[in-house]
């Protein structure tokens, strides 16, 4: 059985603690700076006045053929190997002795096993999701002239363009076709308006929050009255369980919250949570959209829910990596 597991990483950022030093003295930073310093090769200032081509030729010969150049290159490689060895030794030493806040806050991925089969898809829930996505897109359109008719025309244009290819697939899926056409239309309409990067980022965030909020209302999930990291995680799991029962996912799990993660979040440090999703009904359309460069909007129901829920936490931002 071929199983695709989608890992969604949530980076939660709260207000920085005043007791956290801004000075970067991490092990990797020190090693990087040391490597950069040891591989520097100075050039005599007098040589800069020579003809550029002649000078470049001499430098190239000096570096690649002379004994000095070969010795310097060997020294750089040897130095990198030594630093890499020190880096690996330090990682093992840190793991054995529980050192390093960044490594301590990393939660292990959930144990992989064969996922259960998808439940029969609830057609009403699917239709609601599609309509919620259209409404979210039109709520913040790329231009004032973008209407539902504009969106429908673009969806049908894409459908007529790609349907022959979908029909030739071994197992053509109407769900994949529907999601692909819609989300490609969203990205295409935004791309044709020549937006700025900040506009695209804002549009993606607004879209995700709008769809996530609509799904939470439809699923009738009780939101925590006093949001905490634990209560928001429990709410997300409850919402994912309901999506699983409706046939959107085969299984979804959330990485365990460790005491280190709670402490880091309370201290204003970045906290990473991982959602493992098995057999998302939209995974084929998402893969196609990403491969063809239409990455602005993708049908990730777990992402929509996670962003909407964790933003309930006061003074918190989210950054999602799929």
C-alpha cells in the first residue's frame, strides 16, 4: 500500500521575553563564523590596478595550480571536516546530557503505521467546504472588479483546459479535479493582478483564517473560553477527528506537548508543533498545484483549522510549513 503522510509544522511565536539575550552565540553560529574566517584568502591591493582579465587569469592559476593554492584548498576542506566532526560530537554530547533548548523542544514524530481507510466522504460537508473557499476568496478579491461571475468563468476555463488530462488518469477523481480547478483559479486571478509580495501574504492569511473559521462553525467545535497552548491543541485534535469522520482525512495526529515547549512558549520563544496527516482527499490536487507553481492557495484543511485555532492565543503569530 502506498501511503502519503503530510507533515504540517506550526511555528508559534509569542511576545519575546525581556530576559532572552539577542546575542547569537549558538553552536552553529560560532562554527559558521569560524569556518568563514579560516577560509578567507586576501588579495594584494596593488594587484587591483592590473587589467581585470589578466588579473582573474592569474588568480585562477594561483588558486587551482600553484602549490600555495592547492595547500589552501586542502586546508579549507580539512578544516570543514574537522568542524563537521566537532559539530557531530557536540550534538551527541548535547543529546546525552539534555543540553540545548532548541534540541530539547523538538518533539519526536508520531510513530508511523498503516493508516485506516478513508471513511465515505460526506457530500454535504464537501459542498460546504467548496462554497466556504469561494466565499473566502471573494471576501478579499485581487481587485474590486473580481466578482463571482469572474471566478466561475476562470474555473470553467481551467476545467475545460485540464479535463482531458484528468480523464486519462488511471483513477480519475472528480474531487481532485474540482479542488484543482478552484484553487488554481484563485492563484491565477491573483497572479494576473500583479500584486506585491505583502498583498499576496495578506491574501493567503485572510483566506486561510476565513476558511478555518467557517469549518470550525460547520463542525460545531467548542472553542476554549480561555485559550492556552494545551486547550488549543485539544480543540485542533477534536476538529481533525470530526473531519476524519466526514471522510476528509484517514487519520491526523499532533505531536505531544512537552514541558520544554510549554516553557519556551511562556518565555516568548518560538514553539514548533507537528501535525501528521494521512491520506488527505486533497493530496493529489495539492501535489499538482505545487508542481505547477500554483502555491498561493492550496486545499489543506488541517492548515486552515490550525491557523484559526492557534491565533486564539493572545499576542501570537503562526507560520506554517507543509
